[in-house]
C-alpha cells in the first residue's frame, strides 16, 4: 500500500486508533473525515501529502504524530479536532494551508517546524485555548486570520530579525493591547504591524528559549 484513497475510512465510527504503515506516501482527501471515535494517529516519515479534510471533524483526536516527510498540510486537514491538546509540526513542512487546524478548541501549544515558510488564511483560527506561539525564522508570510479568534493568545515570539509579511488581520481583534510580541534585538519591520494594533513589543536575545 502506497496511498490511502479519498474518503477511504470516511465516518468509520468504530475506528479509535490508526498507525499508517511505513511506505504510504499520501493520505487522500477526507480519508478519515468524521471518524468520531478516532483518538490516536501515527503518520510515518514516508508520507509527503496529507490531503484536504483528511482528519476533519475527528473531534476525539488527542494525539497525532506527523512524520518528518510531510511537505504540505492541506486545507481543513485537522479542522474541528476539538480534543487535540498539543501539536508538533515537523521540520519537513513548508506550507500550512488555509484552515488546517482551525477550531481545534482545546489546542494549548504548537511547535512550528523550522522550515515552514507560509502560513495561510485562518490556519489556527478559533484555537481558543492557545496562549503562546513561536514563529521560526523560515516563515516569510502570515496571512489574514491565521490566529483569528485566538482570544487567549498573550505572547508571540518571532525568531527572525526581519519581520515576515504579516497581514494586519492575522490576529484576533479581541487580543488588542494584551498581546506581547517578542522579537530579537536589532530587529526591523515589526513596528509597522504591531504599533497600529497597540501590541507591546519587547526585545529578546536571539537565543531566547521559552
């Protein structure tokens, strides 16, 4: 088996754990969508593509391991996975598509891999428990609504000394002046985005660790 086809396990209500075998390279669109009792997923390094809505509405997923082979996380891949608490996006990922992790209500922390360059519209919108996020140097663009409705987000750390392209509407308007933006010393370009939103900017050592 080298691929899991679109809607292959759609709405399989008795499925609670899945380990995708090594050698599978793609997970098709909606492959595990609405598997309401699925709670553990292991994706091997051989997988390069996670299709649109692959795990959408799997609202009991508590643990997901994404292998270090995935290049793109497609739209709605993990949309509305209510029970997902933590997430590590591996270094292999370059693009996080629109709404990929939106409405993951219990998501507390996310580690974004060091090669992600583009985070598209509303990727983490509605992750209402998320309080902090680190943006690696590799990120060049954060589109509109990426952290919209993340109303508990209180600090964001940028690793790059040069600000990426950041949409004015990247963050929830409800966060307002409560958001502290941590940037490396001698960085440039962050004020043009942060100041009109009344975000507080604080300089940090480039080797700062959470």
